[in-house]
C-alpha cells in the first residue's frame, strides 16, 4: 500500500498535466511509465520549450504537474511558452473542408421584388363642378354667339358681356375697363401691383373662391403689354378663341408687384423730402432740424402707402356682384 499510494498520486497529477497545458496553449509530452514503477521520474522534457530556454538554447524540463520549468522557477520568472501558429485558410479549399460552397461562389441573395407604386392621378375638378358647367353645342364655337364672362380679382368679380363679333382689341379694352372698375379709385393710382397672369376659373354660383384650371402662358401673350396697348391686336382673334375654348368659365386676373410702380411711388417722395431738407437748411440755417422733418414726412408717407395696400388686399376678400 505504501508503494501504490505514490503511484496513484503521480497518475492523477500526470493526467491533469495535458488539461492544464491546453488551457495555456502549449503541448506537453508526458512520459508514459509503467504502473508497476514505484517512483515516477523527477522531471520530464516538454515538447515546446519556453521562451527563456529557447533563447538560451538549453533543454527545457519541468516537474510533473508543474507549468513552469526548472530554469524559470529558479529565476522566479513567469514561464511563457509559444502558442501554436494559425494555419492560413485558403478560400478555394473551403468547399473541400466544409463540403459547402465558398463565400465567393455563393450566389447573391435574392433581392425583394419592387412593388410598383401607384402614381396619384392629376388633380381634376370635382365631378359636380364639371356637371354644373353649361353644355354648349359644337356649332356654338364658330357661330359668334354672345356670352357672359366673369372677371375675378381675388373673390370680387364683375360680369363682362362678350359679343361674338368682337376682335382682340375690343376684348382687351373691355377687360382693362372691367379690371379698373374692380380696383377702385384709390387702388388704381396708389396700388403697387399690376396684372401678371390670367387663370381660367370655374363659374359655379355656389363657389366663393374661384378654382383655377390653367393659365395663359405669358411667353405666348404678354398680358400687361396687350392690356396697355390693345391696338396691337386689332383685327386678330387669338384671345377670342382662347376665351371661347371654355364656355361657362370665368377668368381671374392675378396681380403681382410692379417694379415700375414701386420705383415711381418710392422715388418721388424721397426726392421731395431731400429738396425740402435742402431748402430748410438753406433758409433756416438748421441742417439737423431740416433732415429730421424730412425723415418724419417720409416715414408718414411710407406708412400711409403700406396701409392703403393692406386695405386694398383686405378689400379683395369682400365679394362684389354686378
């Protein structure tokens, strides 16, 4: 029993050495001894020498069950053993090793089919609006019949009775007169806006705000030029054909800022205030007082001009029947 006990202890220690060496990444070649041996060897040689012994080119030996070799244990240093090198894997041998296709040979994943999105239809007038438009016979377009045309400025509008024998000159004259009637006296001379576009609108009696359909392209017909010079279109029927293309509809005169009116309305008060300041400073010998009074006059004029323009825009929201 005394001889067997060391043998059992040594066997347990020797069997634990490979597990301990696997954890540190080194391979230890444990010498196989006969179980009948009474005393195991005091040391054994490991397969992979530690870095210290390999540097000194000496044999690396360690006690059974010990990780550190004799030389590192004597020097009281950490026994470090080299790890195994990683074997580079060739992607071409991937299929042979794993029995599957290599990543380079795998087909790309199927792309989800794009679902065609429905394109929303163009905005069309409501069916009830189209139904309310009076139907005219086909021969009406060439018969020269008279009809009533609504002319809008904002939501205010007037009716213009268009005669069938009119040409473009007479139509433009009447449109200009109707537009000036819609503007009023003060807006006619003080407003800083003028006509920019002409839109076709629906003429339903139940509508408060005009619904635009399409506009006459200014590149084809400069509205401002023809309204100011209607005699250019004498004997022509281009505008008459455009107006008669949609019977039962009205037109909206859209206003925009007029650079000429802005320059005139802003230039002459500045010039007058400057002349007043020069005369005051020359006659009264008071330069600071002269320019103070002129700046006050200019600010009052600008405030009144903005107020008139805002009142005119507010006036467009009030309906007017004729």
